C-alpha cells in the first residue's frame, strides 16, 4: 500500500498547510505548473516526488522534470502530464497514445478544475487535482489524496484550502 498526495498548479506557492499533507503521504505527485523549484525542493525534503513540468515552468524545471511520466505504483499503470484533457476531450498530443496504450490512471493539471472521473471507453480513471496555488481564477485551492493497494485506488479524499 502507498499513500499518495496529488497536486498541481502550485505556481510557485508553498505553505505549511500544504506541507502537512505532504508529510502524510508516502509519495507526492505534482502534475505541473510548479512555478518555482523551491516548491518541489520543499516537498523532496520530506517525501519522494514524481513531477512533470507545465506550460508556465521555466527551463530549469524542464531540465529536472519530464513532460510525461509513465510509471507503476503498486500494480497501477500511471500516466501523468500537465496538459492532457479529459475523457472524450483528450489533447491531440496524447489522444492517439492513450487510445493505443491506455494507463489505469491518467493524471493531468492545467485547468485548475478538480475532476475525478472514469473513462468507460478506455477503462481508465482520470484525475485532475485542481490548483494548489493561489494564482488563477479558482476560489478554493485543492489537492487529492488516496491510497494505492495492489491494483485499487482506496480512500480518495479531496483536500480544500481557502485562497
């Protein structure tokens, strides 16, 4: 079993409330728009981190993190990218690949809109944790936390913070 904290769109913002949730996790996954590497450095002080760069991230972030991460967590095949779309409206860059080689769990950020939904056509779960930072149109900062047990996602929780 692994406890996962999933966040995105920090846009350079980190605070103690976020770090408390980092400490809960076994691993932290960041779905891009990090904004400043001080965010990921703070996370890495406490927990292992998997991250991708987003459209606002600079050359330093793009050198440290990839555009896409494909990996196994327990028995779940995960694909994380920043701009990915969602079921029925995948981004052109990922559309063919996701149809040919669908993961069990597809994660993206970018929209600042929290979504967790099934893609019945591809048989996967789509997650977007919303935005954990204070910049953007969103009114509430959000994260997701859950457990991965073998091939199952368990105890999914939405964490909300005021901006």
